[in-house]
């Protein structure tokens, strides 16, 4: 069964890479176009466009990481910072932040009640 955030096929991972490249190109064209309309020298707008697009990629947009379920230890490929994720093996929910599991509210409550 497919769970949201899970990357089961190489095709889906390739599609995410292509989306990142399209967004990169769009940022470069938009920033450069705005610079041309504002009559800013091409060297400045090209540099600004490259820095803006590179910063966007460093932000981890649609980045795929290996995620280890904190409940059962199953390793799954997921989208980094996707949010809520349900493990395909044990069915437990986790919250993904920076590629690591953050306890869900139910886990926190269970821990506090011990």
C-alpha cells in the first residue's frame, strides 16, 4: 500500500528532481526578467538570479532522504520535511522534520503519562 510522502519508484524520485530543475530555471528567468524590465545591468541580475536559485535548492525543496521508523526501524525513502508519515511496515504515524522523526502529539502524551 502506498503512503503519502513515501518514494516507492525511481520514476517518482526522478520526477521530483525534474521539478526542482524547472523551479530553478523559473527563478533564474523571473529574476533576470525583472532585472531587464528595471534596466539593471545583466551582470547584476544574472548574479542575483543565480544566488536566488541556488539558495532555493539549498533549502531542500522536494529533497528525498532515507527515513528510519522510530517504532520498528524500517528504512523508507521519503520527501524531506513532508510532514506526517505513516510507516508501511508497522502503520505508526511519525512527523518528518529535516529527515528525522519528530514525536507526534500522541507519542508526546504517551511519554508524559508514564
